[in-house]
C-alpha cells in the first residue's frame, strides 16, 4: 500500500472504436467492474506503445492535468480508492469552466512514482472507467510556450548576471564595459543597440562566453541531489558522510597531538627578525632555517586506503570477512569499458596525436627541432589561442598540446588567466611573511621528502615552497567545500580571547605527496604567478576529489571501483593470479591514482596524461591507464606472487608511452 502522497497520477482518456468493455492490467486490488474474461494483453501493449510514441503523458505533465467526474452526485466510482488513491472530482462551477466531455468508453492510465528512496522509474497501472460514467477533463495552463520561453531566458540571464558578480573576472569585465560604454562606438541616441554591437565586435563577447563556460562547469560540479525531500549538494549516502566526518576528526586529532609533542602553536605571528629573513630568502626558501626533525606527515596515501577499506554498507551483508576483493558492496555506478570508449572516442580514433610515439619525443629532445605534424599543431594552436575561446581550446587539447602552448591552453581552459592575479598573489605572500603556521613546516617537510628526492623536480624546490605556502593562505580555496563532501577543520587558536577559526585558512590539510600536484606544472611557466593560479584551478576542478570520501563517480572511491571492475572483467588472468596469492589489486595502483601518477611517470608523459584530464574533463583516464599498465606488464606480473615483488615489477614506468597505452586500451579489448 502506498499513501496518496506517494502517487503521481496522470489520466489520459482515449476513445477506442469497437470496444464496449475494457479491463485493466491485473493488480493486487483489481477493479470491481473489470471483466477479465475478455481481456487481451496485446491491446494494452499497443496502446502503451502509442502513448509513448505520441509522448502524450509528457505533454499532460507539462500542462498540469486536472481530472473530475461529470456526475458528482454519484460517488460510487469517484470515492472508490485504487491502491490508496482517490480520483478527484470538481464541482459544477469548475466543470462549467470550458471543460469538454469525452465519450463514455475510455481507459485511465495511472503513472505512479514512489518517493521512498531515490527516483525509481514510472510504474503504470490500468484502471477501468465504466461506460455509464461520463468523465470530463480540463487542462490549465498559466503561460503559453512563447511566454514560458521568454521567461526562462530572462530568469537564466538574471541568474548568470548574479553569478558573474561573484567571479574573479567581474571587476576586470566591469571596467572594460565602462570603457567601452564611454568610447565613440557607443551612441547616446541609441545606447542599447550600439552597446550590444560594440560588445559583439570586441573581445568582451568572448570574455563573456568564457565566463558562462566556466560557470557552467562549476555549476555542473555542484549538482543538487534530492534525498528524502531534502536538497543536498554534498553526499547522499549516510555511511559515507559519517566516515568522512570521522576521518576529519582523526586528522584534527593528529594535528593537535603533533603540536603538543613538539610544543608549538598551530599559528602565531612571526617575529620581525624572522619576517625579514624570510623576505630576504623568498626566492631561495630552501635555505630558510627551520627545524623539521620531529615532524611527520599527517597521513599518507596508504593510511587513507585503509580508511576506504573499512567502509561498510549497512545494507550489505558480508559473507566472509577473510578478504574483501573489491568494493562491490558499495552501490556506486561507474562507467563500463564501452562507455569509456564512447567518452574518449576522439582519443581512440585519432591518427595524428601528439605524444603518441616515444621516437618523436626523443627526436625533439636530441635535435631541438619539431616534426612537421607538431609544427602544424603549433600553427593551429596559435590561431585557437588568438580567439581566446575556452571551449575551442578544450577541443584542440583532445589531440594533444605542443609544449610551447600547453601552459596557455591550460590557463585558458581552467580560467586561471586574470589581470588581478598578481595583486592577489602579493597579498598571499604578505600573509605568509606575517604568520607562522604548523602547516608551513609540514609543507616544507613534504617538499623535501618528495620533489627534492626526485631527479625530475628537485630544481623546482624554491618555487614549490613559494606556491605551496601561498596556497595554504588562500581563502578562495574554501569554495571547494561547496562541491566537496569534506568540511574545513575548525580549531581554537590561542589568543586573548581564544578564537575558533578555520585551519589552515584554505581548509586543506596536506598529506604525504601533496606537493606532487604542483610539481609538474612548474614545467609550464617561468613566472610563479600564472604557475600558482593554474595549479590552484587544477586542484579546485579535479584534485580535491582524490582525498575525500564521496560517492561521486570522479572521487577516489569511484575511480578505485572503476579500476577493479575493468581489471576483473577484461584482465581476468591478472585478477585470478592476484586472488590466488592474496594480493589486493587496488594496493598496487592506489598511490598512482591518488597522486594522478605524479612522480611515477616521466614529466613529458605525465603532462600528456593531464592534457587528457582537462580535455575530456574527467579523471576516469587514471584508472584506465592503471589497468593498461598492468596489462602491458602482464607476463612479468604472472611470474611473481607477493605484493613486494609486484611493486618491484611496476616501480619503473619511465619506458611507458601514455598515449599509446590509452589508445590500445580504448580501441579494443585490453590485450597487450
């Protein structure tokens, strides 16, 4: 039994020639007037197909159907309930308001949607309307289609105008608009028309289109989900939300215990001498003296993996706790391999793809020249960048980016190229100089443990110190929590009186290897300002999902599930081999996925991989590449039987070509 609130009724009356009696589809409580002996199922099938073809039910939903009985004095049918639903009737006054009568023989189609959990598909029940009752219908519409269209456009324009004022480019855009309005191209006599023409001719139209493009991307990143009549933009699964809260408490407790052990505060003012020394060594922060011996990372990827393994779905009953081979007990939908091939179809079918062969890279590095195909791509890329249209740049990036244009393409697509960036960066620098935080030491420790120990990134040690310290002070990063399931840590800072504040100011607690999100971007820019804002935009769009517990398909949990399902279905030999030797497959590749392969691939190959992330606006290429690498090293993996030996087989990825592996994985079954 469902209550009346759980029903969404849609009534359609149809005249059927030559049929005096029609009964409905059998249900738990059949209609009293049903005549099952003369029932023909083919009639129902044909009728339902005709209704779907004509899309009559959709029109009626949009038109807000109201149904009522012609004879309200007879309550035999109108008061009778079918599955707890009463067919409503209108009074004589409403009936006389232009309603038309229909023939007495008809079918009533009721579409029911349960609202208990989620949004299940419509369920159709067939009811009988006796021929001795005459029913009428009335369609109420408030606005015609043209008025609805105009109103929709107006409301959308108002919403975009409000959102534009919240964006970083608003001040710059407003100043340009003022200058354009004061120019000779705009006439006072016909101000509106000439202003619109001037906007279309100049670069302001492109800037406005880019602003709408970035807003739509961020808006799509924050889709609202209706759960139990409550609107939430974060997490719909209670046990994942509780697990994230518990994980954040563990992180906060670890920070506070570290402060007590070392005997330092979470944050304090720098002394004038310390401030002067840091300012003097700003471009050589690797020489800045600070004690790091007793510091340790707050957590590492392996610690976060154990948290993911401990997740338990209360709706799933474990048969055995000996070993969990995958996350099948978590009801998260991920793409299949055919769906991935469709999403990355341009990558799979491209013949002229930059970075496709290692020979091209070696020739370019040794001879200092570029191939003819890359020269053509550079010329085309210059034309694309000249128009400064972000969607066009994103399409261009799908076939690879020339090295000389990659930084500008990324900045255009991510929206990190703003004139006011330098002033904001200077403010962040002043915050670093005035306040000393525990996070600063953790960042310095992480740079020393990761980038400084990598022969590909040690030369960027000083600039990494700069941008990572500025990142911890950037309160604009707090906007990521509008899309994330996590929450910034609130802690009490010592003072008179003590105050409760978000710590650190950007709300992000770095883990071991966090610096590697920024290290590859150092190859793209000589100036730390565009370097910082491109890294920040990349993090706000993608990387934040890799260290939070969420049911989002692009989250670290969704990517792990995608990896395991691809491996189990398309590389069964590797899966069976790992299973027989008690090796969990996700332990092999988790550090790759969580760090975006940074520090594991050569910089050139890694940047090619990140090109695909931006071009297709998806992190799903990470587990796809992980499966392709295991498939490529399958012969060696089948000869080892411990996790340590598996790691030894996969420790060196310098000989791999990312684009070739991705194309092989997408063109057909993963057989390499």
